[in-house]
C-alpha cells in the first residue's frame, strides 16, 4: 500500500467506532502499520511520508517508538502558547 493510501486508511480509522469510543484519537502498533502497508520494515522515509500525507488530511502521526498515535490537528488548536516573557 502506498503512503497516501495508508494515510487515508489511518484518517478513516479516526472516524470509526472501536475500543469503546465512537471516534477520535487512537494508537496503532508498528507491527499492525507494517501489515497495513504490506511491508516487513518501516524505514524513516516511510514514517515521514505517512506523517506528511496524514498531515495533509488534517491529522498528526506521533511516533512513540513501538506504536504510533493518530490525532486530529484540531486537537492542538486550543493549547496554550508560550510567550517570550515565559521563557
């Protein structure tokens, strides 16, 4: 599966009901992501390409080493901003 197809599937999963929730952020093990792509390994280039394609769809892919988290970009909009004075 190509990177853009993988990103589309990951974005689609965000809207599906599973794990006791109607929709929203989720985590996916690296092994399952490799299976989704039909790959034995994920290389840094693959991670970057999937992340970029997913970002274009409005989602963020967070690499947590053994698994990935998918969140909506909108989740970050209301985070507080650091000011120069705070530094």
